C-alpha cells in the first residue's frame, strides 16, 4: 500500500546540474512538497547553486542550513564541505563526519537520514554521476517503504551512479529525466 508523499530527495554528481534543472523544470508552479537535492561539490568554496537554480527555475531555492526546518514548496540544495542529514523532526543537520565514497556532502548520508525521517512518505531519485554514492541510500529508502527512482543509465551523462543503484536494488521506476519530472509532478496528488 502506498502512502501520501511528504518529501522528495534527489542525488546526482557529474552532469547533475543540467539533470536537476531538467527535472525541476517539469514541476508545476504550485508544487508544494519539500524537495532536497544533493550534488557532489568541491569543498572549501562557496556554492552559488541555490542562486543559479532560483534564477533559472523562478521558484524558491535555498541552501539547506543547520537546524532549519524544511518548508513546503521550497527546493533545498546541499552546500559544500558538510554532510546534510534530515532529522526526525524534519529539520536539517550539517556534520563533518568522514567522507563517504570520497564525498562530503554524500548522497548516501542524506538518503539514509531521509529514509529514517520520512519512511514510506519519501520519494528518492538517483541520477547521473561518476561514483557509487547514493546506491545504498536508495536501498535504505526502499527498505523504509519509500518510492525509488533511478535515471535510465542509457540517458545519464555518466552512467556509473545509476548503474550502481541498479546492481543493488530493483527500483520502482527507471526513467528518463523527463519521465522523472512528470512522476514528481504527479506525486503531490498521488502516492509515494
């Protein structure tokens, strides 16, 4: 049995900026689920990702801040140098724990914590990238009863990340970027 969707998490690496912009462009203006996106970013420098996304998408985009509670209708992006987690009260926490798959922020860290916080009310999406980060986190979302989506590796700019997920689990959907955008747009009125 599917549950009402409460939040969406997405992870990507190489080729991820354009992939996320394609997916987010498909969301209706009134889309109100909180969305959290994580990209592998170079450490030690400021990220302009939220500014670029907000300008291109014409919708609220914020860099996730420690202790801030997730709000509906906002796209959050992970900043550089810190792992991003979602707590059970749906607030963010940032940490300097060791890198996972050579990355901080790590998709696995975000996905694992989001699965714990939202359970079956979570949708997780893993897209293009050049590492295995995100595969075990997506499996955690599936084990918690959430919806799992993997970008079709044949379409991904770099297929390593979606392929690693497919080797670990059978997701609910394997879709193109346009298909992912359409699915997410339907989540608000449908089930996770």
